[in-house]
C-alpha cells in the first residue's frame, strides 16, 4: 500500500509568512542540481579569469607591469580588471560569496540525501517480482525449491541482499539487490569530504606560520623566533610563544651546473644542497641536509631551501672611518646577473653602492673582465656604481637589493675582484671575500594531516560513486504442469552500467543453474 | 651512441609511428564502412579489420620503442617536457582506448576513431618537439613520475572521452534531423525526407535491390542531417579557442600562423571524415555510455594526480597549493569535468547539453595545458623550447 500523501501546509500570509515563504523558496532553489551546476559554472568562470589574468599573490611584478601598461592589454582594461578584483580572484569577496553559496547549496542538497540514504540502508528490501519475464526459460529437472535454495546461497555468497517471499505473498522466487548503499554512499562521502577540506583550510589559515630567512654559509645563522625572520607571515591564532626556538646554521652549501656549453641542457643546475647544523632548545645539536624535494623537519617545523645567491663581503671606509662592513645578499634576476646594494647612512652624506655581481668574468687580453652569464664563481667580479647624497631610508619604500637614486648623484663606477680595493675621492671600497647565502623557509602547517585525510575520503568516496552500480536480480523457478520439468528465469535490471550487468547476469545464471 | 639513439627515437616517432597510426586509422575506418552490406563486402571489411589491427599493433610497438630509446638516450623517463607529455598522452589514449573498446566493451569497430585521435595527437606533439635532454634536478624525484604519469594517463583517456562525446553529438544531430524530417513530411516512412533528392542520385544499377537502396538512402539522409559547412566552421572556431596560443607564442608570425592553421584544418578534416562515417557509428546510447565511462575513469585519475601534485608541492616548494597557473588550470579542468558528471546525472540536462559540457571540459584541459606553458610563466613552465 502506498503511504499517505503528505498534505502541503496551508499558505502563510502576512510579513512573517512572506519571510518564511521566501526562505522555503530559496531553500528549494538551492537544493536543485541546476543551481549547483550554475554555481560550478561560475566557479569555473572565475578560475578561468584567474588563469588568464596574472594574480597578485603569485606574480606581483607582472600585475604591476599590467597596471603600468608595460605588459598586457593596456591600462584601461587593467584598471577595469583591478576594479572587478580580477588580479586577486581567490582573495576577492565575490569568491568568498561564491564559496559560501556552493557550500550552502551542497548542504541543502546533502541533508535530504543523507536522510534518504539512512532510510534506504535501514529499511530497504529487494522488491519482489510480480510477473515472470517474457523470455525463454531455462529448463532443468531439479525441484524448484532446490534451484531457489541454491540461488539464495549463490547470491548471498556474492554479497547480494536477498529476500524470499512469504508463502502466498508472491510467486516463488529469490529477489536480490546490490550496490544499494555503495553508489549513493560513496557520493555522500565524496561530497562530505569537502567539509573536512574546508575546515582544514580555514583552521590552517588561522594556525599556520611561514617565515623566510637567508643564511650565509659559515656565518652565524638564526633562531626560530619572531624577530629573526626577514619575512614573517603568521596565522591569526599563531603567537610568538608557538615558536620552537631552535637555532640553525649553514655549514656548507653545494650548487653545480652542467658547465659544458655544448652538452644538452647546458647551464642547467645539477645540484642544490645545504648542510645545516641545528641546535634544539633542549637536546643535542645535530647536522642534517636540506635539498630540493627534501625538506628538513625539526620540532614540527618544515625547513625548505627556497633560493640562494652570492654574498660578497664589502667594506666601505669614509675618511678613515668604517661605515659599512658586512656581507650583502645578492639575488639573481631573470638575466642571470646577481644584484645587491650597500646602504651606508653612517657616512655624511650617505654612501650607496649599486652592486652587480658576475660570478664568471675572466680577464680578457686587455686586462678588462669579460662578463658572462655563467653562474659558477670561478672568476667573480663586481661591477659597482657609487652614489652619494640622501638614501631616503625610511622615507620611501625600497628593496634591500636596490637603491632609490632619486636624491643621489653618481660618483663613477668600476670593476672589483675579491681582495682588491679602490678609492674614489674620500671613499675607499674593499671587496674582502665572496661567500654564498641560502634562503630558508620555515613553515608550520598543522592542517596537513587533515587535508590528507580529507583527500583520502574524497577519493575513497569517488570510486564507488562512479563505479558501483545499483542492480536487481530475480530468480524464479516453477514446475511446468505439462512436462513436469522446472522452468527457471534469471532476470533483472541495472540502474547504471547496463553492459557490465549483462555480463554479471550471465555469470549468475550459470551459477544458479550450476553450470559454471 | 647516445646521439644515434636520439636519432633513432626521432625516426621512430616521425614518420614511423605517425604514419602507422594514420594508416591503421584509415584502414579500420574503411573496415567500419564495410561492416554493413553484402556478404562479399563484409569479407573485405574483415580483411581490412585484420590489416588495420596489425598496423595498430605495429604503431603501438614503434611508439613504445620510441619512448624507450628516447628514455635511454637522455637517461631519464620521457616525461619532462611538453613534447614528451603529449606523445605519452597519445600512447595512453591509444592503448587504453583500444583495450577498453576491444576487450571490455566489445566495440572494436570503433578502434579507427581512437587511432585517428592518436595520429592527430602525435602530429600535434611534433609542433612541440624538443631534443632529448637532461632534467632539472628539482624534478628528479619519484614524485614526478607519480604525479605526471597519473595526469598524463587521465589526459589520454579524457581525449578518448572527447572523441566519444563528439561522435555522440554528430550521431545525435543526424538522427534528430532524420526523425524530424520523417515526422514532418513522410509520416513514418523509413526513408527520410532529406534523402529524397539523394535517392535520385543513386546509381540505377542498384535498383531492384530494395534493402540496399533503403540503406544507402538512409545513410545519405543521416549524413545530410549534419550540415558540412556549419560543422567545418564550428570545428575551426572551436579549435581556435585553443590553437590561438600558437599565434602569440610562436617565434615569428609566419610559423605561428602555420601552426594555427595546420591544427585547425587537421581537426576540420577529421570532423568532416567523422561526418561521412556518421551512418556507421553505433547508437547514441552506446556512444554516450562510452563517453561517460571513459571520463568517469579519467576523472578519478585526474583527482588522484592533482592531490599527488599538491603533496609534491608541499614537499618541494613549501606550500601545497598556491594558485600557480598550472594549478589553477588543473582545478579548472577538474571543475569542468565535475560539471559534466553532474550534468549527466541531471534530468533535463543529460544528453546533448551534457555532451557539450564534456566537449567544453576537454577544450578547457587542452587550453590550460598550453596556456600555462606558453603564455603565462609559472612554476610549472617546462615547455622545453
């Protein structure tokens, strides 16, 4: 008997009724698959924009070049893109709203589905066949009950849900069903894993920490404390007490390239590896290696080797007074030249040096260095340009590796090799020695295991959601009153993957008839 | 020795494998047209099927030999630049497509289309050709074969799914047109209205052979149901949504235009060939099922491969996801194919709209694959040019 039809509640009127009706209508709209598809489409569109338009968090330089009109479609379009937030799609309010709508739609979709699924798992029984199919039956000499008992055994052994009708309920048969929970259940697990991922990502944003710091080989390193990082990006709930406090020094750094210019892949790096000494707060110091793909984990902090450069030790003396004596870190540009700067505000007026370091610049026949783009330091030379005036430190935003020359005047330029010095007017410049520095990233991401778990759930749900198929199989056996033999029907239907079911049905038929 | 191997691998790739794939494709497609008809025709078709199968096996053999010699010549797995990825994508598409059709679905008559796809992909790889060379050390880790091979496999199978979706749309268009014409003018006659003119053209020698006349007319009607001009223009425009990348990235305008037009015109030719074969392809239900099964399988691989990529990124770059152009592209492809799978499960959208979403998802995959390597420089740029 069919269950009673649920009657629709009376239409509510008045202002409260209007609100309730609107919410109900909105909810119904959210539950629809079309809505989910529309939201997925918008997500795809926004992602497409983020693929085509440079994103500020990834390539700030390119975005600025677009806005300045040096690259891209021109300033008018770039301003429009900026206005709609296309340069930072994933940080935009629109994206957050879309994400919220997607999860709302997902939730609206899932609640009735989970209820239906639980009902299905708890109450569902294979439906009974009322009629035999209009097919040619298999004819056997066994008793119908023997055939049906074997069918039940075979189907149970193959993990089917099996039902035998009560006497008189339906014609003698074995009704079976399979794939009832797994397909829908897998789909539910797949969709629920997005909540795990979302929670892990949001919690991760709050609890994470990421800091970067350069270390010169053989020189004192740094400790894991708030003050020692060059760039420091803590999550909102990460406090300075959460630092582990260990100390890291760079003992040695190895880098090499394919140096033969005729070999395939000439100039490509072949090795990039640091040997570091770590001193925990309490515990024995130890040495370890950090290389590409091989980060070091200390006290739950992951240490990556991100970049490297040359670090010349430069001494600047003005009127016999040392105004700068330190390593400067140079960074390789796209052209392969290592650039850095010396800023000495202690002199009066300020002294600034723009430094370009060429690692391999052997002397030519005329004694002048021949500059090459090769990165190995077999014949290093720096090309310096000396500036005097006002460095404008603190007045303008500037990079460590670049001078702001707007208030400076050039005093001339020249070459300098390690161990050499040069004097221009009252300024003596000395290139003492050349070392290298390595940029380390220290990160703390407690969300990683949760993300992995969420991803595992996602895949674990996806496979049955796409591969399990729900199918029903019936076996009937009746005695033919004319011949006295038994007529057996094995029939069924598959809700998905009918072609796989055809094979399965043939196999089950052979097993039921004991012909396998 | 090593340069000899490199030269050998090049010869194995072009012309050997490309030629074998196309030869196998055309022989098998010819066999498909011979699968219906009179007894002597069917015998010829059977012969063509065997020859085509042999050519296909030979093509796969030389392709595998090419990958091996290239791998030995450069002392690493050939998975490092776009040429190698595209070539492997073709190999996976051909091997997976042929195996699936032949042994699982028992629809070996469609093998010709898969080989046509393989030939086109291999020819396309030639536009991205790079000499064998060593690998960046940062890529030299077991993560790379794990992550890249999963995604390349998924790409190859997505490509096969694209072929089935395209055939589905062609067949569906043809059938709808014939059905529409029937109900409109001839009221249930087996010969469509669109074919009445074609009937006049049929050789008089065939008269008297009623079944045959009907078959030929029906085929002509199916073909006429897909307007050739619109198909050609549509394919050209559709291919341009991806091939424009070569206009902006080529070293000079002439070679950019040459690449652009060779891709587009090759696809237009393939589309017109498929139109001519539309009477011989199986029913829309079968084609839709084939597309869905292949895409569902590749979707799982794509998901696992992308997760593996995030795990590698956390290990190598110190962040698991950074919306790098390639990551964004992988995510976009994933969303597009998720859209296809959802669309196909939705009443009112499944069928033609879902198939169009599937076509769009493939365009998205190929587009992001090229754009992230040629147009936008990111951490994943490894075009090797």
